C-alpha cells in the first residue's frame, strides 16, 4: 500500500492519535512531564496544520521592489 495518494493533512489526524498515549503517560505517574508531553504533541500537530495549509498568493505588495 502506497501513501502517495493520501492527502497531506491526514498526517495531522495521525498526529492527533499521539495525544492518547501522551494522556495515558500524563495520567499515569508522570505528573508535570505528562502535561509537557501533551502540550508538545499539540504544538507539533498545530505546526503540521500550518505547514500543510494552503498558500495564499495575495500577500505580496503591489509596489514591492520599486523603491517605495
């Protein structure tokens, strides 16, 4: 089975599955380390979401490069 045909944003959904073991670790015996682990997983998933988002082409200024 090849993953070439799958949408890139599916990686985000797989990343969200990482929250389950992180919560299990956090509620187990880890305490503060578990909270940090869950926060790190959320940061990684958010970064994947931003990185795989659509690129907007309307962000360039019309007078860019003309010395204004």
